[in-house]
């Protein structure tokens, strides 16, 4: 057979139940190289009629032979336990059966990857290289599973999970809108790590000074402090605190920054004289600028502008610049069309200016609508990137707190997802659902397990309703710890007589005989009503019990144990029973 060197990638790692995605990708590569991939996408057609031509019969025979060859190639790259179940199937039917068999494996792998990625943080003392490579591995794994994350989202998530030592680096990165790839960010972080000063043991030195400060002014014991280099310390009985020099002042940190208000380089908007003066005027006049473009709401303002112009059928003025004026000998219709377009463009420009604060109007009043929008995008591009970074950071850090209702938690997470969508970086539905599930409290572990087991694939709204129903069915937690603590604290007084006059009040006749408050009797939790009644057994496929309680599975374990045979692969294949 041809292309033996390419086929070797299938022989190196056979399909064993845990590597279906890698095996399927290698199979596609081999069959595309041999121009036989269509056998996986199309089933074998019906046999030609008896009176068909020789060419039709030969084409059908050739296709049957190729399909048989592909099926044998697939079987040869599997472990024997899978071969037994699939050896009588054609290539198309075999692949369809394998996809059904391992579909849940891919979904569970995606959930575990998202959970690990979401929980990954740079630990204290961990090198930045190992941290970035670990995060990149999770991103590559999601890409391999068919759910790639946009480059800018991946970079933002890596930046948000860095340790506090890199806060200045993250601030500079966002300020200058670098927009690097993960590989470029990795190199920048390694350089930043090399330039960081090593931490001195400041806390230990201070603690030493505090501990020995009680001996200040006392004479040293005879013979102490007289060694080489200790002449000065001989006069003191404590180690003085080391003098730590103050950090060097930054040299004009805003010297390369563009002001978001006036567009001048050299200062931030919070220090802009024109901006501060405008705030004073607006405050004095009582005018509201919340809906006008003011430097902080460019994305919302631009969205409202698009809505208005689409309603008036003038949105094209933002996408196309004004053409050149027609020639002198142009027809009247051409000149009239140009004049009408100039008037509309001027009208759009005036509408845009009227919806801005005065400081922006001064800089943009002489521009046409198309040029004005282009200038605004350059001016506020960094604002959008910073907003995306802040949203990703908050989303990544969001967890369901103890006692927080599941509705408020899901709505908060959905708000972050909607915000990323509004900024132009939507997250796939299944990734959003997985991130919401991974950040639930431990009370919902059973819910998450059932959700992944049944591969529900719900939308966020449907998941929200399911979580609300699960929350209603949860028993309320009794204050067990408080009751036990009360009993333990007062147990030392058990058997002692009460002080005179105590415990004689109304309703305290029984307590008068005891000097401690007994622990309240807490009823045991109600037993669940057949928790496996809707569960499908992963061994025999019958509904109503788990695999660990399956009679057929337990009987097979006994037989295998008696014969000494290895059951690790057989147990894996038993998850997906197949009726030949």
C-alpha cells in the first residue's frame, strides 16, 4: 500500500478509548493523503442493477474494495477489544458508531480542561515560563476539542492570573495596547522576570528587631559581643532594623500617554485641564452629559449612533468617504446626487457633534462624518481594550459565594459574557456554560456531575432554570456547629448545682436540674427516593441502577478475578455497549 510513511502515525498510537480525538485527526490526515476521505462521509450506495453497464459495475466494485480497505485500516489501528465489536461494519458505519461511543468523552474532557484553566493561577515563586506554558496548554487543548478561544481573550486571561509582582507589567501592557500573541507575551514576561529585583528578607529582619527590642539599653552579658567585627554591637543588646531606601520615583509615567479627552500626548485625562474645566462648567449649569460622548462611553455611544443612522438609512456615510466632486461638464442628475450626498454627510456630522461634550466638539467640528468616526476610533481604541481586560478579569475571578443565590450568580456571569459579546469577542455557548458550572459552590457538585454525565448541552437560560429548580430542592442547612459548640462549652458544668435564683423562671423548671444546655436533637436527613431511578447503567445499558450495583458487571468482575485476567481495557469498553 502507498503512503506507508504517513500511515505510520496511526500505528504509533492505537485507538484505546481515551484518545479518540487524536486518532480521528490522524485518520483524516491519512485518508486525505490517499484521496479516500469521502468513504467516511458517504455510505456505500446500493448495488447496481443486473442490467447495468460494465463501467457502472466496475465502479461499484472498486468503491467496495476501497471502503473495505479503509475499514481494515481503521480496525488495524484499534485495540483488540474494540476490534471485536466493530469488525463487521463498513467504514462509514464504523465511524458513526465510534462517534456515538466517545461523544461524552470529548464533552467531559472539555469540561475538565475549562475547569483547570479557570482555576489556574501563578503561584508564589513559580517561574513565569512554566505558568504561561501551562495556560497555553489548556488553550491548545480547547482548540483541539473544537472550541478555540480568541487570541485576545487568551492573552487577557493569562494576564489576569499573574501574581501581584507583575501588576506594573500588566498596567503598562494595557496602557500601550500592545496586542501581542501568546508567544510574544511569553518573551516579554521572561524579560520582565529577569529585570525584577530579588526580594530581600525584610520581614525577618524587622521581626528580629521587635523580638529583641525589650533588651534595649541593657548591658551585654560578660564575654558576649566581643568577637571580631562586633565592637559596635557590644554597646547594644538588640539588632537594629535595617534601613530600607524608598523606591525610586517614576520619571513622568504619563510622558508617552495620549489623553482620552483632548488627544494631546503627555498627560492622562484625569489631569487634563480642559476636561476638569468642562466638569466644573457642567456641574455649575446642572447639565447632564451621561448620554453624550464624554470619553468613557464610546462603545455605547457608537452603538446608539448606528441604530439611529440605520433607521434613517444613512449608515453608509460612516462606511464610505465623500467622493470627489463631479466634473464641470457632468450632468445635472450627477451634480444633484453629489449635492444631496454632501448635505446628508453634513447632517450626520452635525448629529454626531451634537451628541458630544464641548471639548470633543472643538477638536472634531471641521471633519466630515467618515473622518470624524475614524478619528474617534483611534482616540478610544485603548478604552475598548481596557474594558475587555477588566471584564475578562472580573469574569475569571467570579465564584458563587457561600449563601449567594444561584440566580444572582448566573445573571452576574451572563452579564460578563454579554459584555464580551458587545466588545466584539463572543465566547462559544458551551465554553460559557462550562465556566459557569466550574465556579458553582460545592453544594452543586452532584448537579454538575449529573449534567456532564447526561451531556445535556443546554443554553445559559435553560441552565439557569435548571439551577433554580435544583436550589429549591436543596434542604436548608441547620446550625449544627453552633448547637454542638454550645454543648461543649457548657459541658464542664455538667452535674454542678445552679447558682441561687438561676433557672427558676417560667419554662425553666427542667433546666433547673442541670447546669448546662443540652445539645438539641437534630433529625437525620431524609433519605433520597431511589437516586438512580433515571440513571443509565454504563455496563448493561438498563435504566434504574448504577454500574457499581449492576449484577452483570459484578459477576464479570468475579470471573475475571478468578481467571486472573486484566479488566482495565474491558471496563473501559463496557461504558459503550454495542449490539452487533
